[in-house]
């Protein structure tokens, strides 16, 4: 079952033609992930305070149709390819009022520990967090 949230497209989201700027989608994807983790009981601040991170190692997006100023976007997030070391966040964006597909994106994340100014190191995800992510796994 995907995590979902709505976003009302405002002027700062758009370019001079009133179309959503391509890079804005990645900001929405980040918001969706942060909100999903908070809903699961793992707010980012808490994770970062324990030196746990999930950097993106691969990102991609396909645009199907434009989204305009004043539109209502529905962003749906599901999880795939979940392992002890990584997961993929899959995003589907629709124009909510028209049920029109706008874009699809995927972000591959690795689980790491943050080494306080000395880089990062891959780690195995805690079982509780893995179980929480499994609730958002897509059925493919």
C-alpha cells in the first residue's frame, strides 16, 4: 500500500511558463519519504541523531505530461527491492483533479552509518525499520 500526500502547485514550484520545474519533483519525493518515515515512527532527526543515513545512490525520473500552476498533485510512494542494505523508493505523480499521470521516479538508497566527518560506511538495517518499510512494499 503506497504512502500518499497531496501538494498544491504554487508559483515557486513553476518556471516562467507556469509549468512545474523538473527539479521540483525531487523535492516532493524527498518530502514524501521524510513524511513516510515519520509516520512509521522513524523521523529523520531521530535517525540522524543516531548517525544513521540513507543516501541516494541512483535517481531517475520520467515525465509523462506537464503539471501547471494551480494544479493539485498526488504523490504516491511505495518501496521495492528492499534488502538488509538498501531499498528503492518508487514515486508516481498524478494530477489529482484529472487523475492524469504526470511523472514516475525511482530513488535507490543505501543504509549507512555517518562517521562524524570521516565519511560513511554501509550497514545492515535494523529489523524493526525493515519491517516498517515492508508495509509500503509494492506488489509487482
